[in-house]
C-alpha cells in the first residue's frame, strides 16, 4: 500500500523565503538563480514522494526525531528538504539553507 504524502503548511513559506532571499536580498541577487533553486526544490519534493527511502536519516537529531530524513535539492546541495517517514506517511516538514542552525530551528519550530 502506498504511503500518504503531505507537506506541512509552513513548507511553502520556507520555499518562498529562500526564493525571495536569493532573488532580492542575497549577496548577488538574481531572480534567474532563485527560479532555478525553486525548480530544484520542487524536483527534490517529487523525488521524495516517488522514493522516500532515498534520503538518509538526519543523524544530528536521531534521538529526538528517529524518522527524520533529509534530501538535497540537486544540484544545489546547500538547500535541504527534511521529512518524516513512517509506515503510513511521507510528510515534508522543512526546507532550509544548509548554513542555518538546523537542529535549533527544528527544535524551535516543532512541525511534527
């Protein structure tokens, strides 16, 4: 039986924040680059939906969140999609830029 797929409502905000930063506020603002990153993130979401075991477990928080996995938005390896994988569901929880304090953000936001 296939797993259900869902995205936490805040994931859209995560993606929008990343795209807006790249397009308007980053060190080298570029709408073109922002759209490429957005496309790569969308592709990562499709890959997760089709093959949820592809992403490794996120070991930094394995004791607190044993089912948390991550997937890179290739070719932009510094953009990461975090998701919870159970027998019943694949749930997208976060999209972060890798330089963020990811464990702290996950603990603060608690999207589980």
